[in-house]
């Protein structure tokens, strides 16, 4: 055997196994790290710093609105060589076939995607999704080679109460020696202690105290920095309180504009360093800690591991010069543009009229009615409120001057086409309508509008284009949209095209008065597993009560 290796990389090694910086070299041969010392090499690369490739501990590629290969084309050059992907959104639309199809998509990118099997499809019984993953289906999917965990268990009440189906899924993961991801938003007290008996991780901490509680119970805490939830700065003091080897970095949900402008988990790395965290600790949180959590063979600089390396000109600014994946220098991730095994015919409902989407009054209702309203208070959060709404010709018509707008959710998976109708406050829409088939988690068609005729126009347009995001301006009689035909969630276009079209929609809805991040807020107004009020295709849901409530107050 020749002593000459394929590649020798010299620089200051960020040795995440020891938590130290050391001047040295990484010898790579046949895609593998073979030594941490000088060896004769066919190719020598010099770098300021050498780290393992970054691993995003928890993410949903669907939120980027592009396919997995296109996502890889954006983040690989930034040093992200692997993601732990929970295809929960796709599973809600396509079920078991969708999970298998996205696993197949992973073969079309050098980005090393590892998967968690969605555990909560549908997210609840309050809304109709496109599919169900029961314990038998979950068990089958857990046997797929790239699967590393049971996906975030959102039904914590069921877990705590001993629900047989939930526990069967957890048991199936344990039988295979796999990690079980948690989703413990707002869980505390005795319920948190009970959940900690079964769950290994949690990415839902918003406050430092929540993160402390979870770390104390032995749960691996993921510090999240995405588009919809940006919790890193608030949680970062935890690094001075607990063993940082129990912490990881993740993005969860990142929109296409943020992926292109900021990157993936590399943005969390840069931000953590800028906030003053020790750079070696930060790199550990984005590599080895996550690799150990999911028993991944990469994420470290050790002989015998895959040669997934990031060559940096500067560590603290994360200035990437080159990336190696299995020893390949700067692999091109975008060669499979448009390639996907996922279907593009998932938006199925009958055309709707404005009257179909309106809240109607009973015959004995007076000139006004008091209604329950979803108060969109920012990000994922909502609150309860009430408003007085005029009644005109039997239809409740929100007043223009109180920022209360009509809201509708249309079942779009080819079921009964049920429509939930209600009202939302705080989105700022002054005219027209905005809609989307990206509506976590069931991904029905959600539409908000200043008038119901505009809402119907948007909904029917989304039906015609096979899903996406759309807005209509009655003043200009103009519709602008971003088609997302892949499961009604993603585009099959290059990420640069999706970025431009999304920005065009954002500019258009801003002119209609929609608040900053309004498109994101709209997509979460149907998420019936996070308090307080949410609108489903079956009506207004009081999440904390776990039941539907009337929109019109009695």
C-alpha cells in the first residue's frame, strides 16, 4: 500500500473531540480521514482553520420551499455538510410514500441528509391532513437506512397520558436503538418530568429558564435560529451553566430568502460566536454533539471517519474557503436541479366563491355580532381576543379600521373540502387577499383577506397552479404568486428563481399592507398544536382546551 494519500489539509485544527485548537494536518485518502499528521499527498491544501463539516441538528427542508438537492446547493458551500431532516410537512401531505420519496431525493445531493420519521401525522385530531402515519407505518419507515431517529413527538399530552399509539412509536424507535426527538413547547411541571422519561431532545425552548429545566432533566437542548423562531441569543447563556456537550445548534424552519442571504446552521454558528460564545464550543455544538446524539459517523476530525471538512480563512467570522465531502473538494450540489421523486398534483378542492369563505350569521343575529378572533402577536404566537363585527346581508364583514380580517382554511387534500371560517387580527392587510398552501402542519389552503371575493380569487388561483403562495390586489386587478407544485410546499425550480419570486410576492403583499413576516405568520395560523386560537378546516380551535369553539360568541 502506498504511503501517499489523496489530500493533505494543513491549518489550525478545531479538534472537537478534545475541545482544543492545534496546528496540524489532516490526511485524507479514498474519502476517509486516515491520520492527523503529515503524509505525502497528491494534493496539499492550506487553510487558516480546519473543522468538521457542520450538521444541522433539526430542520424541515420544506420550509425553504426548494427540494433537498437545491437546499444542498445553497448550504454546502457555507460548510454545512449534513442535516437531520424531519419531513413532517411532506408526511402530512403525502404520508409514508412522501417520506420514502424524499429519502430517495437525498441521493441527488452530496449534502448528507439523515432523516427522522415523523411521529405526529396528523398533528392532532382537530384538522384534516392529507395522510396518517400510524405506528405500523412509522415502524416500517424506521428501518430505512438514512433514518436516525423518531421525529419530534408533538403529541406530548398523549405521551404523558399513556396513549398506546404514541408509545408504540416510541417503543419502535427504542427497539432499534434510535434517538427520540421531543417537541415540548410550553411543557412544564409534572408533565415535563414525565415526558423526559421518553424523549431525548428538544428544540422548542424559547426562554432560558425552559432550556435550563430541560437540560437539568438530561434532555439534549437544541438552540434554534431559523426564520420563524430565533431563540439563539436568549438561550446562549446556557453555555456558561451546563456542559456544552449536551447542546446542539439547529434551524428548524428557514425560508428561502434567509437560506440564500444567511445560510443554514452556519448562520447560527456565526451568530453564536458574535454573541461571545467560545468558538470551539460553538463548532462542537454544530458537529460532534449532534453526531453523538444521532450516532452519526461524521462530525469530528478522527482517523477512520468520513472526510467531511471545512477549510476556513477565519474561524470567528466563519469565512469558508473550501469544503470537502467524503474527500471531494467543493462538490457541486446543484447538478440535479428539478430532480425530485415527490408528486406535483396534491392541491385538490372545488372552486370556491366569496360566500363560501364568509362567516354567516343566523337569522336572528342583529346588526352586529361579537366574535372570537385570532390575535397574531408575532412569530408563531397567537392570543385570544374578541371584536364586534357588522352584519351585512347575513354575512359578517370586519370593519376596515380595526385590523380584523376574514380568514379561511380550505381542506385541499382531496377529502370533503371542508372550510373553516374565522377572523384574524394583527396582520395589517389593508386591501385584497393573501393565501398559501403552506399552512403548518396539515398544509391546507389558508387565505386572509379584506374582502371575501378577493380571498376566493386567491384560493382558486392556488388551486389552478397546484399550490404555492399568492396575493390579489383588487385596486390593480393583479395577482402575483410563487408556484410550489411539489406537494404544494416546494418548487422544482432552482433556488435562485424561487428566491426572486418569493421576494416579488413579499414586495407585493407589503404594498397591500401585510406586516413584516406576515407570510410566515399566515402559514402558522392553522397550526393547531401551539396555543392559543388557530383556524382549521373544521373550524376555530382553542388549542389549550383541545376543542373547536364557535366563532360567533353566544
